[in-house]
């Protein structure tokens, strides 16, 4: 099966990528009201607030309206996780569609596993952050930060794996 005949060929993959980008842009817009002196990066600052003091300072700076934006951001992020995870797994499959080698397929399995681990960590992080909004604690703050770091690590290593798969290709995928 050639990459153009692949059920997750360029057209469907482009649709997934566009949906992922659209949801990312929505998250960026929703994040704007969450940027305060205590949270200069908005939700990312809250994700990486590893202590009760940091979390409380951020939550307090958001006031009631900001907390609603935070809940909305986390709700949208659940959908974003699903879409980006499907997109990255399908992109990995597409990049491997003309790479039958054992090493490439092994790298592909690791890349998929990293993306899935990142998605699972992201879901766990969101659940912890929602609970931390309701009743902040050192434990929830630190656990959410740990999940965020695992997510970012999985996404970065997975992306690096895609670069390795792509760089190892002698002939690029034909459209």
C-alpha cells in the first residue's frame, strides 16, 4: 500500500493537523485572561506551580472570573489531548508507511508509546489541576507539575523520534 492509498493519507492527516492547530489556537485565546503577575504564562504557570503557595498565589490572582476561564481551558484541553494524541499517532504511522525495516518500526513503537504516555500524563495533570483549583494543596500542585513535566518530556522525545524516522528515510513519502 502506497502512502497515498493509506487510509490515513495526506488529506485526512491534514484535517487532523488543522483540527489540532485550531484547538491549540482556542487554548491560546482562552489562556490570555489567565496571564497575571502571579501567572505570567497563564495556565502553564499553574501547571508548573509545584507548591501550595505558588498555586494559591495564581488562583488568587485569577479571581472568580479567571477561575472560570481556567476551568474552561482545562475542559477544552481534554478534547485537545484526544485530538493531538490521535494526530501524533497517525502521523507516526504515516511516517512509517513506507519504512518496513525492523529498526524503524521499533522506533515507531517507542514514539507512539511516548505520545500515549504524554497524553495519559496530560489527562492526569488536568484532573489534578481541576482538583487543585477546588482545594489547593502541596500534593496536588507537585503531582500536577510532575505530570506536566512527563507530558512535555514525552512530547519532545516523541517529536525527536519522528525526526529520526524522517531523517532515516532515503526517499520521502510521496503524495
